[in-house]
């Protein structure tokens, strides 16, 4: 007569079964290929794809400076703001803001600006070393947001929209160009050791990207370290 199956034995067998199934799936994809009868079609197809044009850059590092200095103190002088420095403005602020009268008067940048390089790029006195290399930089001045709150602004800078659920920049790049590996995170976010910005990990989500067709299957997800 066989030994009765205890609850401990049951959970041990179930766990081994799950681990074995996961291991068999991973090994079958590597040994037999992504579209064998054993492995089935690949769910996340992140194989490298050629871009429409020959790229000049081999890699991109996106630095998001959460809580960094304002562009009006770095690259974007506002002569009209300087002209109206100290004037009250709360009566012109959007009515949906809470306590606009607490904003006080307008404040000009306390730093001096000058033009540098052949491009004539404006740079403040805060960055004298960067000012020497402005002709090697590309400054985009057409980006803006019309929302005053931090959460929608963060969604917009990472995904282009002020609402959650949209793919972030890293997810779009992987969707279009693929990845050199099929088992590691498609893109990586290195967060500030002091803490995450508002919205947390939602800032770098894959959004609505889900596996679709075999040729264009894509759910490029990132991992945060």
C-alpha cells in the first residue's frame, strides 16, 4: 500500500511541477527554436529590426532630471518676464488652480544670459563649461505642456500624453527597433536612490503595448533597478 499523500507532499509536487513547466518552456525556446511544436510561437518578439534610415547614433541615454533647475534659469531667457518682474499675476492664473493668490508676483531669472558659439545659443552663467560646446548640442524649444500639475506633466514628458496608460519612450524604441536579447529586460530605468518621482514606475510603463501578431508581436516592458 502506497504512503498517503500529505499536504506538504502535495505542495512540494505542485511547486516542482510549476518550476519544471517554466524551465521546459525556456529550454525549448533555446534548443528547438521559437516556433517549434514544443515551444509554440514566440509571444514577445523583440528581435532586432532595421530602422527606416541608417542611424548615426549607436546608443541613447535619456536623463530625466526630476526637480532640476528651470529652463528659464539655464537655456531660455524671458525678457518679457524680466520687464514685468515683481508685478502681481494671480488674477490672470487659471481659475481651476487652488489658492492662486499665494503665487505672489512675477519673478525674473536671477542669472545673466549670453549667446555662445556659431549657433548663438543662449546659456546662463550657471553653465560656463557647457557654453563652450553649444555647437555640438541640439536644443529643442518647441516642447511645452499646458497642464500645471506634476503628475500629468511627468506622463507627458515620458509618453507624450498627460494621461496614464500610454507607452513610454523606452517602450516605443523597443517596439520599433527590437532588442539584442530576448530574455533580459527590453529597457532599463535607473532611478534616483533618494526616491521615485511622482507617478512612480508608471512613468516608464509599456502602456497599451501587448502581444499582437507574430510578425509584430510586442510587449516591450522595462525593469527598474
